[in-house]
C-alpha cells in the first residue's frame, strides 16, 4: 500500500507551527506495513490543493490530508477536496449533531470564556462535508474528519489528528516489514558492504546518523524471510551494538 501525506497550512510554511503531524503519521503508517511515498506541505490555497489531490489520489493507494478543516475563513481543505472529486459541500445531520454536542460541552466547561468573547459558532460551516464522504468522528475536538474516495481528511491539531487517524488506522495495513541494526561504524566504512547487500537481497537499506554515538541501519522489504536474511548477512559483516 503506497500512501502520500499532505499537510496544509500557511503557518507551517512560515515556520510558526512545527509539522509534527507528518512525522507522526508517517511513523504510524510505516509501522502498519504500508509505504509513505510522498510528504508535502501546502499553503491554504484551494486550487493548488485541488490539483494536488487530483494527481495524488490517482497515483497512490491513499492520501492523508491534515489541516485546513473547520469553519474559519482560511479553512479551504474541505472545499478543495470537494472540487477534486466534483462534489458539493452539504451539511450532514449526524455531523451537525456531533458539532452541536461538542459546542455545548465547551460552553458548559468554559462559561467565562463564552461570555467574555460572546462566542458564536457557525455550526453549518463546521458540519459541512463533501457529498458522499464517510464521516470520521473526532473524539478530541470540534472538527470532523472524513474519507472521500481514497483521501483521508483530518484536522490539523495534533491531538485531533491522532484521534481521527485512530479510527481508520486499520485501513493502512501493508506487507512491508522493517528491521533495524545499530552500529558504531562510520557510514563511510560501510559503503561497499551496504552496496553488496542491496545487490544480494530484494530489500531497501537505509543508513542514518544518530546522536548517541552510533548509526542506524534500517532494512525494509515485502518478504519477512528475505528481510531477516539480509539483516543476518549484515550483522555478520558490520559491527553491531544494542540501541
């Protein structure tokens, strides 16, 4: 299963918000055996998001989009995804009920804030999904998630990303396995060995510098037996240490 991740937000591109969503999602998806093939951060630009989703929904088995959902002026992701699949936005009654319930709970828990700021919520704006989308409840916040064709849309708040993704995580199962070795050897001393391993086994091998005085070797493949054989072969030729 090949997956692409798109994070949306001018604030991310400006460096005002750290893009933890992409790294967390990549780890969860890769850990389930699927492959993350692309990660892209985009501005709150409706036509640009539409074009990218149209291209990537055809190119990959699934696309995960975070950010830009909700009822504020710069939340254009739902509109862009609707455009990508030639759909209209429509208020879903089950989503509307969930939004109303969440708002009511917030008002009860924060009466001073509500009174001070004269808080009003445009429920319709928050409860509108592209026609035909599958609603994914958000147990950690106001903004609903949804699935449209093979595109999974989630809000941008990290806790809410985790809550929404948790409801669909089992849809990202794949066949890829990963094994990790740690070595005190410098990367330059392993070039020939790693090259031989790639030629010998049908696996992908990555070498990554670590800060704890050793380097990390990651072996990935679709065949667990071949992956284990590659790891054993490397362990006989590269000095290894415990993590």
